[in-house]
C-alpha cells in the first residue's frame, strides 16, 4: 500500500466568496422585487420572475456551501477535502487549460477515461460525463499550480507506463 502525498490545494478566497454571493443573492432579490412590484404585469410574467428568483436563490445557497469546500489533489486523485473523490488519478486521461477549452474561468478541464456522476458546486467545479471542470471563483494562480502539478504527475505516469 502506497502513502498518498498531497500535491496541491484549491479553494475560494473570502473576497471572491462575498462578491459571488452578493451578485447571485442580489439577482435573486431583484427578480423577487420585480415579481412583487405593484406595476401592472401579467400573472405568467410574475410567476416566471418568481421561479427565476427561486433558482437564483438556490444557486446562491449552493454557492455558499460550495465556497466552504477545498479541493485537494493527491497522488491518488482529486478529492473534496473530507469528502468524495472526484477523479481517481488512473481515470484522468488529460488536463486541458487551452484558451478555447470549455472550462470554468480561472480553471482547467479534466478529461476522464470513464463517465462519472453529474455534480455541480458553483464557483468550484462541475462534472458532466467524462468532463470535470475545476475553477470559477478560485484564485487563478492556485488553479494553474494545481493543473501544472497534475499535468506533471500524468506525464510521469505515462512515461513509466511506456
């Protein structure tokens, strides 16, 4: 049994957390205010605004929970600290940080060998099928360091396998 070594950590800073929560929470409040505004508006429009306000509130709530998480990259894989494994190192096929990659801002995209469950932590990561996007509200320098450490580890792994 090999000992797992931590390679990098990635989290959301407090200032980014506050700005993200203020924007999404402000959107929820603005939509709710428009729905209850006394100006005449059709019932369907008011209902749509309420649904959108509820969705924006849900995103703000999930952002609050996600912003308290930290991602940890070890020699075994990528984990939520104290939580589930997001990607086993053996399942990671490639790291994409390219300009035209479909990735979160300040982040990178992992291409996995097998499909995983759909997951979404606003501002931190998302996973759909074989794609795992890491980033959003995270610090760009930390995300770049994690992507570089992961790419280096994958290059060493592939070199040993050849």
